[in-house]
């Protein structure tokens, strides 16, 4: 066997191994059992300019997928997103979409949100719907 052929076989094997490994999710990327986030949530938001306001979301959950409705002081609309373990991400379907990312612990959730290139912080509590 020539050196060139050996090199080609080794290279092919390495690329095959890399290709198979790339298809396997890393342990931190694997889906974890989602926490229950269904219900009515009241969000206290600290906006990028330091102002505070209140928003609400009503969430429905089907496995890792979430859908629902968002209501803020200036706009409202649908939303969709996902839950992976305690991590939640959802995006509003509004004139100026907001993207919320955070962690859920029981009946509380907190994290950051983005809208129109700006970032704010939020803390939410699950309550009985009004």
C-alpha cells in the first residue's frame, strides 16, 4: 500500500469519526425533562432605561413546546417558545417582538428580555388568572 493511499484511508476514517461525533448532541445540549410552566404569569420588568412596568403571559405547554398570549402596556399578541429543564425561552408575536430567556423555579421565573436591540431584566410569578 502506498503512503498516499494510507494517508487517504486514515483521513477518511478521521472524517467519518468526526462526522458521527458531530451528530451526537453534547450532554448539556440534550433535552431535559421540562418543568411545568403552564398558567398565568405576572412579569415585573426593569426596562433598559431603568423604568419598571408590568406584563402578563398566559402559557400553555405541550412537552417542551409552549404557546400562549402576551399582554404588555403598549402591545399584546401571541407567543411561542420552549422549555428545556428549568430554562425557558419565548418570543412574542407582536409589533415589536420581545424575546424572554430565563430560569424557572416552581412558581417564579427570572431572566432577561430583548426588544428592538435593547435588553431588560424580568421577574415573574405564576398566579391565578384574573
